[in-house]
């Protein structure tokens, strides 16, 4: 659209042209002041087909610096601290995720271990009861025991047979789930009761130290605190006299050829200072400051409450682990004694020295002590891996998980 010089009217003229541009820009925050330094370079090319004319507009270099008059440095440092903390959280979260996967594998193993222990015990009971049933049948014929006692032993024999078949089925299924989770395809993979290789006790101070150092939870609380501090500081900046200063220096040129567009550039400089003065707000800024301060205080209280709850959870895990380790040895000894007791009761029944009731009681005691033994094993490993995941520290190897997992990645 062109405007005529004589009467000022407009007329539409068809024109064909190609306008292309290319540029590069670099931005960098200045850590000490919080200002931003920019470096630009641009090239614009215009080809007017109707006029058969080319033109180049260039800015070989343009340098600019923008700085907030007050508070820019602190605001930038808060932003840097937040980003640095987020980077640490990402690394620690990776280690935590790997640790949780290991803990999940442990749970599959412990489920299979329970079924294996039940299977072995039920097989042992089945063999003993087959012997007892034969002896009871002989005693019934000789009138030594009643038919009720014989039926009781027969029922017990059937129950142990059922328990064995059910335990075999459960063990096969839980073993397969473990193999599938581990990605192992092997028929020779077997599960045994693990030897005790865990720490006899874990020091509460050691756990607390590494939890506060490594656990992503504490870094996330730090991020929330920094973000709340940043929001409060930004509210204070917006509620008082402030301003910005902009410094610019550049070279530009216009020419019909590419080479001329980069010769004898024209320099341009500028200095702009702007002020922000919060006036006539009628109490709005005062309310904003009050809200920001209340939000900051509430955020800190929330953080302190969550940290306190987490620390209590850590203490409970430590106490539970140390207690379960003690129960492991006690339960293991009780289980072995109950097996010996049951075998002795079977022999005494053969000699007619114990009743069927005493025999059944010994069998039930054996099953109960096996369950307590397994529970002690499960609680010891489960609490150990929970503490290991919380602290991201291997208390057996005395090494942080970040070192173990990052070395493995290399």
C-alpha cells in the first residue's frame, strides 16, 4: 500500500519480495549482581523482485546489560540455590529409585522364602505323620489307643499332606514371580534361609547424619523453604522503590551488497534507567506483604512438622531393626528346639509315653516357632533396606549408594 505525496491518498500495488533473516543470541546471568548480559548478531536480507533490488541489514554485534537496581543479586542467588538443590534431588532420587527396586526384589525373595520354609516343614511333618499313622494303626489293633485317638492322628496326617501340597504350589508360584522380576530363566535356581550378615545394630546418630545428608526429602524441604523465601523477597521488592538500568552498545549497517553491509558500521549506544515507585496503592501492597509473610511462616511451620514426623519414623525404623536382629537369634534357636521337641514327642508316642494331645501341641508349637523365625528374618531385612533407602547408605559396605550406583553406571 503506497501513499501519494500530492493528495495523501492510498493505492494498493502488488509487489513480490523475499525477506529472510538469521541471528544468534547469547544470554548469561552475572552471579554477583544478578544482572543479565546479552550478545546478539543479526543479518536480514531483502530481495524485491519487482524492483530487482537486493538489500542487507546487519547488526554484526550488539551487547546489552540489564540490571535491577536493588535486590537483583540476592534474587539470582536464591534462584541458583533452588536449581542446584533440584539437581541434587534428581541424583538422589535416582539412587532412591534403584534402592526401592532392590527392596522390591527383597520382598519377592522373602515371600518365596516363607513358602520354602513352609514346604520343608510340611514335608518333614508329613513324613513323621506317615510313621505315626502306621504306629497308631498297630496300637489300635492291640487296643493300646482308642479309635478317637487313631482318627485324630489320621486327620493330622491328612492335614500335613494338604499343607505340603499347598506349600509346594505356593513356593513354585512365588519362586517364579521372583525369577520373572529378576529376569532369570533357570530351573536350578533355589532359595535357602540366608545367613545373618547384617549389622548387629545400627547407630541412630549415623543413620540420622546420612539421612539428612542424602535423603531427597530433606533437599525437597530445603527447596520449598528457598522458594518461600524467594516469594517473600520478591513481594518486598515489588513493594518499595526499585528500578532497572539498561546499557546497550551495538554496530549496524545497511547496504545493497553483503560485503558492504559489514563495512564501516554505525555505532549506537544507549543508557536507560527506569524507576518503579509504588504509590497510591490504597493498602493493596500492605496486604500483599502481609499475605506473603503469613505464607512464608506457614510454609516454614509445615516444613518443620514434616521433618519432625520423618525423624520419628527414622527412630522407629532403627529401634525395630535393632530389636528384630535380637529376635532373629532367639527365634532361630526356638525353632530348632521345637523341631527337636517334636521328634522326641514322636519317639515318646511310639513308646506310649505321650498322648495324641501332647503330640498335636508339639506340632503346633513347631509351626508357631517357624512363623516367628520367618517374621524375625523378614523384619530384619525389611527394616535394614528401609533404613538403607532412607539414608542412601549401605551400612554393611559403609559406602553411600550414590558411589555404588554411579560407579556401576560407568
